[in-house]
C-alpha cells in the first residue's frame, strides 16, 4: 500500500512537472521572436482537423508580398528607424503621398504578420486617397528588434514613439490616422487610450481586434491547441509575467477604449472564427468616443477588405472624412 502510494505521488509529481513544462513552452513560444514547436503543433492540428485553423486566402502568399514590395519600391519607399524605450531598434517604411498631403496613415500589422502581407492592399488604398502611408515592422517581427511580442501592450508604446518621431521629422502640422489589423488593431486600441497619445492623431481604424490577449488565449486554447482553458491560461499568465514582463491580461484593448482619446472605426468579419465576432461588439459598446462599426458578412479573420473591398473602402473613407477638417 505504501509503495503504491509513493508510486502514485511520483506519477502525480511527474504529471504536474510535465504540465508546467508544457505550459511554459506554450507561453514562451507564443511571445518569442522565433518559435520552433508551436507552429508545427498548430500545423499538425489543422491538417488533421477540418474544423481547425481557417483556410486563409492567397492574398497572404509570398507572391503577393513580393508584388506589394515592388509596388512600394516604385513609390520611393523610405526606410526610417528609431530606438524603442528598451533599446530595441525598430523599422518603419514611409510611402510618400504624391499630392504633398499632411495626412499620414500609420499601419500596424498583426501577430506574426508582415507589413506587406497584412497591409499591402490597404496601403495602396490609403495611398490612392492621397495620404502618406507608414508601414511598420512590429517589435520582434520583420526587421525590427525585440525579444518578445507584447500582443499590443509593448507595441502601443512603440506606436506612440513612432508618432512622435514622424511629427518631429515632418512638423507639427501633420495629422495621423492610426490603423491596425488583428494584433495591430489591438495595438491601435490600446494606444487610443494612452494619455501620451499625441494630439495630432485624428482617428483610428481597428480591424478585427480581440478584447484582450487573455480572452483570446481563453478562446484559442480549447479551439486550436486542444487544451483546456484552465488551468493552462492562469499558469501561462504567471509564466509570461516572469519571462516577458507582462500578463496577457495587461494587453487589454477593452479597458483602453473606455478611455479612448480619438474616434474609432471598428471593423470585423461576420464569419471570424479566430477572433470571435462577438468581441467587436464589446469593444464598440465600451468605446467612449465617437465611433462606428462595420461587420463584413462572410469575412473570416483579417479578410474583411478582400471579402468586400468596396464596402470596406466606402466605410473607411466616409469615417475618416469626418475628421479631416
């Protein structure tokens, strides 16, 4: 009996250590610059499960990115860099207006996205309106340095630094529209409620943001990783606080928009099964400033622009047009 008890305790101890180790691995890989195991895990799950990860359109293909790269190069794109508060070197890419406009659209790409993959077509759209377009490499992605992804928390601080840098470079007379997709939208929402947001930001466009990184983790763990939300989520928050310096609860667009300093247009796909569509209604209801909402029917995650480009362009043009005077 005593021997069986010891064996049972040893088994539980080993299981607990395995559990903690697995959670630590997931938490670390979720925010690290170069994950190794997590992409393979999700790829295997989606391959063997027809209800797994969504089948995204080829708008995000390498061929499209090269096409966008070539278009940007043809517009005399200008690389501009800066140092973040933590010393990480960050990179942005300015596509100047052809009409000497004082309007700058700063575009923040999504989680493990790219400036051209996420914003290539939208960059062309904003540029066609006569605006200057700024494409940034979010920290720990693309060319930008940084050890950890912040799910919008660190990125919002970087965004504010970008706004200040461009104002210093091109004068106090310029105005900004801040636009983001997915994690980039969360970045924009969090920045919108920051007391340090520059006054020359006139409005924001948030395309498929989550309410918080913690709520997104709560949704994705069972839906994609086939893991129970608890206790994985709570332990992941503790581990991430120790390693990356923040809890997933800290990356909270929902709290930020309650103190928003600028008008926000919220956009979401009606068929989004990665960041559930219900989240946009929570954000919209919580936003304390002038706001508008666009739900694109049948659009999956980050695909609203491609699903109904005319509706998307019309709503964005009409919304930002209210604040240009």
